[in-house]
């Protein structure tokens, strides 16, 4: 019976949290005030959960007044003469990979209620740390959250059309105290609904691959994101991916993204199912064939691993079905 109550609580929490829009920086070094810097094509507003992902810096060079927001910083907030004024219901959390930076100016600050939490004269505030109405005032406005760090490291998140279904794939390279993943869908990029719960590995230092198929999708365009929830109830979101389901949006040759990873692995992402055999070739820059592999009806992410004794360098990857699909790209292995 206790397990039943716990499941009900998790589902209720999922629907409650999803009611608050999550807005994510998508342009590195983009300005906070610029709509195109954000995935919802607008700047943050009251009630938002604001996510600065790893590897992204958002520049705040004016004054922003916001209420009831939760700001999660995995990347960098650059207070370039900017002021962030928040109400007492707001929180700024900096994860271990994140930071807030200033430029030695007292006019640069983060303020929650009537308390200054950060000033530009400090130049730098790292994580893991948190500031809210209950933490102190500058220079102790951010309190350490101990050795806590982001429990999951995402290394891939892709969606692909497969007839009327959508194949959703994500991968992690690290998991710590991770409880479950919630697959969320939206038809407008604003209102989100959880459509599946997938159990997480819990603790892992190896690559973990997860897959979910959203069947019989009827909307013209759909958006997806993954919500990761750890055992303490803390959560994080991936970036947002979208797929068009309109027939006239399908191009003869599906989009294929080519990239490289660790351990001589080549990642291929097919935006739509190729209903035939596809030949993948890896060649040197001089055109010498060193590896080839046939894949039948590929869709979504496909991983190609080549000989570990391969000399380090730049290689060419070609993908062809001998018909309409013929693409190539360079990778570093």
C-alpha cells in the first residue's frame, strides 16, 4: 500500500511541475533580453523554470525583474553590467558545472527580495550552491549545497519519425542516485504532459541507452524533452527536440547527422526511418577504405565502433543507400 501511495505522489508531482514552463538557453553568448536566445523564442517571464545548460553562457546586460522563478545554472550567467531582481519566492541554484560571473562592478548584482545575493565585485560564484529568501546576504548570499552534483550526465537525446510513431532515444554516461525519467510531450512547446515513466539505472559510470516509442502521433508537430528525477526529488530537463508529422515535410533523403564520440565510435542520427539497406563507410583523408558496415532500415541513433588500433586523426564517413541518400562528413577518431 505504501508503494501505491508513493507512485500516486510521483505522478501528481509530475503533472504539477509540468504546469510551470521550462525555458532553456539555446544560443551560447546570447543575451538574456533577446528572444532568440531561448528555446521558447521569448525571454523568461514570471513563473518560469529557467535552465542554463552546460556549455552555454547567457549575457545579462540590462535589468530583469522576475517573480516566482527557479533558475538552474549548469552553464554561466554573465552579469555584464546587468541586474537580476527576483522576489522572495524565487531561487537560483548553481550546479557543480555552473557559475555566475561579474566584472568588478557593484552595479552588477542578483537580488532576492530585499537582500543582495551576489555582486559583481565578487567576480565569480561557483557551485554547487543555492540562493533564496532563506539564505544570507552578500557576500554569503549563496550557500554551499555540499558535494552534490548533477546526478545524471546526458550524452545524447534524439527523436526520429518512424511512420506514425516517434522513436525517442537518450543516453547517459554517468548516473548517481537517479530514480526515473519522465518523457514529456508538447504540441506547442509551452504546455507539457508526461507520457511515460522509465526506470533509471540508479548508479552507473558506463554508457546507458534508453528508448521509448510514442505511438500513433496525430499532431502536425510535436515537441519532446526528458525530465530526470533523482531519489531526493531533484530534477533536470534535457533540451527540447521537435518532429514534424506533416507528409509534405518529408524530404526524399532523410537528414543524417554525423558525429564522433569516445573509443573510436561514430554516431549517426537518422531523422526518419530509411526503409532499405544503408552502407556506412569510413575512409582516410586520402580515400582509403578502412571500415564499412551495412545497416538495415536505420532510424534514430546508430553507433558504429571501429578498430581501437586505428591511428588518431581525421576521417571521412559516408552514408548511402545507392538511391536518394548520399551524404558524408568528417570526424575525429
